[in-house]
């Protein structure tokens, strides 16, 4: 069984994009992984919106575009409505 059949991304009225399981999941089963887009070397409670904006600005245009779209690595998700 592949992770491709474990979930689907759909839109919900007033809620935006959501992930729904398409089958029963096994405890501890990994269904999604992705590499970090940027690293901010601060504790989460010390991080500011400015830190995030700076990290985003330091990304290439392609990385910025990719980080704003639902995707897994280089494969776009099929969003169902």
C-alpha cells in the first residue's frame, strides 16, 4: 500500500484546504513528509513574524512560489472540491 492512497486534500466552505483520510490509518504510519523550506535558528517562542518574513525573502522565487502551493516536494497534490 502506498501513501498516495492515505489522504486527499479538499476544500471546506469557510475553512480553506483540509486533509482527509481515505482509509484507516495504522498507528505510527507515516503518510507525508517534506523537507524544510527554511531554517530559523531560534526557539519557537523567540521567533517573530519578521524572522519568518526574512527567511521567506531569502528564498529563490521558485522556492517562494513552491512554499505557497500545497505540494509534496516536486509533486503537486490533486486538490478535490
